[in-house]
């Protein structure tokens, strides 16, 4: 959420931001509503002042033994007028809050201006894509041949975009989760959580999933609960409505959770295999930090996610997203993209974003500066550390052999009880 005062004072910048993001937004409606709201506030204060002065006169008259009926009637009328204006003011503020919840965040000055992923900027590349002396197979063929991914039964049990994992496929998924959590907790200093997998509407709103992305979420209609689309939602909201001490910052949190997304706007994309699922596993990284240090924290968080891929020896690249491709709540985002031989291209496996105080304003999460003075909003950051299913895909495709067997990355061998390869 952006500060309405800042929007009002930086109207030209906001219009440019919306244009660069290619985001349709009723800015005129918001500004007009804000003008009316401020005028009503002035009217309310003016009438209250008049009423207070009149009430003093009524009191003085009564002390003199007089009964100023006309003045008392005027005070009653002013009271009714104030009540009506306050009802209108509450309605205006509620409407304005809903509009403010829908305006996107302002990109950082270092973010490239562009319209789509074609305008993203490659920051760095790690590893060389393997050159096979045979035609590499896609992960769904490899997984079915090894009997570790069962797409047909996943559909039978649920619907399309659900997959049943079995045997070494399930073990490999679990090994990846444990490996990632150990790396982030033991070497990167994150605190591990097991958060609820369902949260209320206020929590969803706090990180920006509501109201904008409601159609992509799964709702429990009998209760005010939603299945989480990412552990970012509960982790970031841990300190909603709280006042932290500056000495508490930064906070680094991690969690494994299943994630649930309807993928409402993606039908027809990645329909084969395991790449785009309604339910998938992810290890999430969240940082809550001082505003002066949040871009340094973004680089650190991104490096932590990259370390997962380097340990697993998966070729990847880091891309800085342009204004037209960046997420709603982010000021700057790095995507980590792994090489998939079957597609002959890089595909996203993690997005690492700084949201500055955009989420903190929605959550009302602040800290008290050491030197005292006014409370300040924290800055929040999040990133996948990393998407487990997509990591499994990258391992299968990059480590495949001509006979269909898969070499296990050395970092995972201890988590698989010494198993070094998958064979049918």
C-alpha cells in the first residue's frame, strides 16, 4: 500500500509508474475521493468547533437560569449534521482504502523499464548447460519411466495439474526440502518455522494477495480461511500490528510449506508435466529489515537462494525483471532461472523481491528507532529458496543419462541414504 499523501504530492511520478508497469488504475477516482474526504474533514472540524462554542454558551445561559431553546435546537441540528458527515466520511475512507489496496508498488530506479520478459536484464549466469550426445527427454517421460511421477493417477485423485509422487520421487522431494532447510538454517542463519497452511483474509491482504489476486487463490467458503499460495504470506505477517525494536532487525525466516494456486490465468501454458501445478512444495525465505538496509538484504537473500542451485550443480541465471514483468507488490525483483534441456531454455525457479514498506503499511508493522522519535515502517523481502518441484525437474533433466537413469547431485546423497542414482 502506498501513502495517499505521497501519491497526492507525487502525482506525475505515480502516473509514470502506472504507465511503465502497464497497469490500469483509476487514479483520478482516487484523487477525487481524497479531495472530497479532506474537504469533509475540514467541514467536520469546523462544525464541531462551532458546536463546542455553542455548547459553552448554552452552559453559561443555564447557569444564569435561562433556557436558550433556539440555541439548543441549533446545537442539536449541528450534532445531526456532524453524524451524517462522519457516516459519509467513513464510507469515503473505506472506499479509498479499497482503491489504495489495488495500486501497485513503485519500482526502484535501478529497475529496467519494459513491457514483458523480453525486456528483462540478465545480471549473471552460473554454470554451463550440458551438451548431450543424445536427445534429452522431458521430465515427464523420465519420471514416468522411472515410476516416480504418476500424472494419470494424480488427475484421478484430484484434477488436472495435480501429480502423485511415489517411491524415490517422494524421497527425492523430501530430500530436497531437508537439504534446503538445513542450508538456510545452519549456514545462512534463518530461523525455521512451521506456519499454518491456511490463513485469514487479513493475513492475505497484508502481503498483497487480497483483493487483487483472489481468483488465483483457494478459499474455504465455510470459514474466513484461504489456502496459502506461498509461505511468504504467514511468515511476513508474523509481526503484523506489532512494534519491533530497531535492535531486533534484521529478521530472517524460512519455512517449507505446500503451496496452493488456482493458476486461473495460465490455462494452456505448461500443461505437460510437473512445471505448473495447483499444489506444489516450496522453501520460502523472508527478511524483515531496516529501511536503510533493504537493498543490501535483497542481494543477500538472492545469494542465499542461488547457493541452493550451486550446491546442486544446476546451471542457472539471475535476471532483473523490468517494470512490465514485475510483481504487484515489489520494488525490485531478481528471478532465478534454471536451464531445462528439454525446452532448450531457462525457466524460473525463484523470485526474490524487495517490497520496501508496501506490505508493512498493509500489515501495520513498524519499529522503534534506537534514537527515539517517530515509529517507522519496516521493509519486507521474500524469495523462494527454492521451488522444490521445479528443482526436481531440473535435476531429472540435467542429470539424465542415455539409458534413462538419473545421477543424484552429491549434495543430496546423504539425504537419500547413500543413493547415487535413480534407475527403473
